[in-house]
C-alpha cells in the first residue's frame, strides 16, 4: 500500500517538474540558418527559438520561404535535389542538420501534416497502423488500441469507427486531413508540423482542424504554416512573419497583430500586399 | 489600321464577327463530324473481327482433329509421335515444354525486372534514368532470332563447361535467354506503374520516419500492384507465345519430362516444325496444328483473365 502511494507520488512529482519547466522550454532553436536550392538563396540567416507545447504560426506571402523552413525542421527539404544548408537547428540538444543525425529518428519524433491530405491508398485502419507497424509494433491488440486512441485524438473516430476497413480515399477532404493528423498521432511524436493544412478545405473542416490544433497543443508542440492570417491570429501563441527568406518579426501573436514593430509586418497583416 | 478604326473596341480584329462568318461555312465540317466516328469505328472493328475470324478457323479445324483423336486422349496421352507408323497425339509433352520454359523465364525475368523497376523508379537520379530506360528499350527491340542464336551458340556451351550433363539442345538455356528478353518488358511496365504513384504518398511515409526501403515495399509497391501484376502477366504471355528461341535452342524432342537438361518442344515450336512442310492438308497431323494452337490460345486467354481478376482484387486506388 505504502509502496503504491510512494510510486504515485513520484509520478505526480515528475508531472509537476515537467509542468513547471514547460512554459519556457525551447523545442527548436534555429541559429543562423541559410538554405539554398541550387543557386536560389531561399532562407537567409534565420534565427528562431520555438517554444514547446505552444502553437507557433509562420505567416508570409507566397515564396517567402515559410514552407521551406518548416520542411527543414524534419529535413523533408532534403528530398529536393541540390539543397544546401548552413547554420544549425537544435532539437533536444542536438543539431538535426548534422549529417550524423539519423533522419528517421527525427521524423519519428516530429510528425507532419501536408498541404494536401495524403492518406495511403489503404484502409483507414492500415493508414493509422502504418507508423506503429514500421516501428516494430506488431501486436494486434496494441495496434487496435493505437488506432482507436489516435482517431479519437483527431476527433474523427465517431465518423469512421464503422468503416475502419474501407479505403481512406472514400473520406471527404476534411476527414482525410484529420485522418492524416491521426496518422501522425499514432506514433506519439513530440512535435507536429503543419504545412498549410487547411488551404484545400472548406470553412467547416478548417474550423475543425483549428479546434484540433488548439486541443493538441496540450501534449504536442505545433508549428503551423498558414496563408490565412485570421487563422494565425485565432490559434497561435506566437507568430513569425517571413518575407523573402528572412524572418522580419517573431513575437507573441497578440503583439504581431495589434502592435507590430516592423512596418512590413503591419503592411502584410493589414492586407496591403501578399 | 482601317479595321481598327471600324470596330468600337481596341481589338485589332473583330473576333465575334469572324466566328459568325465561319459558321456559315460549317456544313462541310458537320458532315465530317458525322462521318469520322463511323470511320473510326470501322478501324477499331478490324481487331475484333480478326480475333473472331482466327478463333472461328481454329475451332473449325480443331473439331476436325478431335474427330480423329478424342479430346481426352489428346490431353492425357504422354506420347507425341505424329509421324510414326502408329501415330500418337498427346499434347502433354508440348505443355510441359511450354510451362517449363515459361517458369525458367519468369524466374529470371520476374525478380530482375521488378528490382530494376524499383531501382529506376525509387532510387535512380533523373540522369541515370534517362540513360537506363532507352537502353532497356533497345534490349526489348532485339529480334528473337538473335536471342535464339545467342542461346544456342553461346549460353548452352557456356553452361556446359561447368555442367557437362546438359544436352546440346535443352530447355534450360532458351528459358534463361527468354527471361533476359522479358526483363525490359517487366522493368519498363512496372516502373511506369510505380512512377505513377503520387509523390505525396511517399512523402507521407517518409515523414513518419519510414526509410526509403520501407516506403518502397510497404507503400509504393502495394499502390502500384495492379500495374506490376499486369507486367508479369504480359511477360508470361510473351514467354508462352515465344517461338524462335525455343525452336532453335531446345530442339524438337517431344519428351514428357521435367528434366531441364533435356531437349523439349513447346507448343509454338511444334507448330513451326509441323507447318514447315511435312503435313499434307487434311491429314490428322495437319489438323493437330489447330488443336495445339487452340490450346495455346486458351492458355493465354486464361492468363489474361487471371490478370484482370488479380489486379482488380488487389487494387489500391489513389
């Protein structure tokens, strides 16, 4: 009995410790990041410290490098031939741009949701079970449980629970995108990167995804690229404004939208360009 | 300039007026609109009519054959001696020859073709692909008689240096060479199938921490499965129907055996041999050609139906 209590207490203690350090912990620390696509200088001297368990929005006009930046955070940008980077991005005390850093490990801890929903051409169940399976989880019971919790976590369980074995392509666009979020949750990452996740969705589905992002920040650090400034204002804690491959301003979302320090930020958010 | 001042807009030409003018000349093109589809239908019918015609001839002559040799005897007798005093017409030796050469060919072409496709589609850079694919297509363009000659004068002697039991004519080396011939077909068609899998799906898998290999085998290949199966079936059909290589390199012994070191005859090679002159029209041996051809036709038909069924059943739509 006493042992049990003791254990419980230590668990609570751990929780407490984690909680207290939450507010200031940095998940991604980017220092002097430069990136080139062959000869195009796409990111210029980026310095950003992104907090854990917050929603960080990245806004800016098309071609400003915001998608490139978010893809650098899980090194998906390397799929483009001829990409070069300098500088560092520290994630959990390690520079992820270091060649010795195993990219698969990084992507296991950092999930990504893409601009266009990209479920696998498999059943809904297999879509969610895919991640756990490639990481060695084979037990059917465990997988069943993961599938259910992940789908519940993305608030899509009630809509799909009766057709888990049907092809994911039978779902609507908004459902597909939430399925992709559930797919991310299935491997319990620390960070979820969202690259314009609602740009192809109707307002109702967009609202659902926004609510979901709010909900998920309790457990995950979320970095979201968006074209939609209202969206950034609604859901994010911090906002970075990118322009021509540079960070113009990075601050609390409130400050950015009510009292920006830079004229260009003000021009952009008030719709004068972009 | 004059036109410009006529029209109220700034347009250099008055398009709507020109369209009205042209409409008056439309009667000729209306006729074409009606005639062309009929003409196209006629051309498209040629293939269908030819198939029906061939099938009709085959059936008609094969029935003549089965009047002389009962159908069950044809499919159960293991002896094929069309020219002997007491002729025997069992198709089993030909079926065994055909199946064995096809199996050997597919053992070579299946894995190598698929692996080449995986390399080209998932790993090769654009530069490598641009060099490789045309090269593959050159391999596909070599006349089969060259392959046959190659099997007989090069591959067989080569294998015999370390496997002396192999006959001078045998089913092994034409099978192997047929496999090499089919590789480009399987590689090229499978590569097309895998290439048409959208990149976003690959990215989805890689972003979950899957390796390239896992992505290839667990996402890309299942998504391209129906195309890959189709390429295999086309390969098998090609092997079943292949004639020249086996005729040259496997000889004409009508052995019912599964010993790959021996000479065997395939259905196609039998047709070549018999239609080569020894068969007087109207004789049983002449009609046997049609019976064998019909069997061959049924084989490839079954393959095609099977392919349709399999690729539909395992299709992952995207």
